[in-house]
């Protein structure tokens, strides 16, 4: 996945269970997505943005096993953990045979749930690659903020500036600062291609201090000025 935070789907028709699990997931700095039944869960899964899904076996309408079957039929590859209640262990085992990665039995403990999610996520995404992807996505998402700093990234991910430097150099061959400028330039290019806004405004919306800063950065990386870049964009009808 390319998003900044792991997306964890929680599908349970018991609101208090759903909210409790969502609170645990969000406390772990992941993104919780709630679903009250199987049909709603399937709609989220079809978007292809879910990393791990916690799915209750016993839901009205589309239950856990039926949802697994639909996922298999539609080639949805999300890792699934089945939530089973008392007396449903044989059914949970059947869910494993249908493709679920594991199951947890109610009542469950926070540490058990979080460890299971983390293990599944890291088994699919190698830790170094996953972390640098999340770091880079965060930098990209905040590139338009002129106050964006390395210290913000370090604080958000509880990582040292030295480790950020090593990860960015290893995966991108760039420092944090260069990567931030790259994202700002990409945003500026997209705005120049998609809008007729004045270049000084595009510079500000892309996170540059002013138009001159954008010009210097674009010339340094692509040997072209913003004005010249815009002139080379093919004319589109209606623009």
C-alpha cells in the first residue's frame, strides 16, 4: 500500500466492539475504518485500500464466511482476521481454510489484537520499505505546508533524524530536504498542467516561499523555469 498509515477495517455489528477495536487501532497510529455489516465491509474492501480486516463471523446479512467467499471470488487480497465468539471456534477454523490469516476469540486483549495486526502488516510489507513508504507519503502529504520540517516527521513517527536520513538515502538516493523539494516541484507541475493560476500563487500552494524559490528549485532539478515549463504544456480544449 502506498498510503501513509496502515488502514485497518473493523467489521462488527456490535457498535461497542467496533468502537473499542477502532480506539485500539487509532492509539497504535493506524487508521480505523468501521463497517456495521458484511455488505458495508465489502464496499470498503473493493476500494483496495485496506491492509488488514478484522471481520466478525456472525453478522446479519453477509456473514464472515460469506464475505470471505466474496473476497475470494473478486480476488481481494486483504489479510483477514476473523473475530469469533464463544462456541464458534470450529467455524473460525473453517474461515482459515477459506483464506483468513488468523482468528481472535472474544473477549480479546488489546496487546493480542495489536500484535496480530502488526505481524500481518509487516509480513506483507518489509519493515524498512514499509516505514520509508509511510515517511515519504507523510512528507508528500505535507509538502505544501511552508512550515514542514524534518522535526515534524521525526515527532510524528518517533524516529531519529539520523534514521530518516539513512532511509531516504537508501531508498531514494535523496536527503529529506531534497525529497521535500521534489514533492513540492511535482505539486507545482501538476498545478501548472491542470490550472491557469498565476505562477506566484502556484508557488505558494506548492509549499515554496515565493515564485523565485520555485524557479530556483525547478531550474536546479529540471533546467527549466516555471514559465517555460507552462509554455511547453500541450494546449487542452476548454483551458
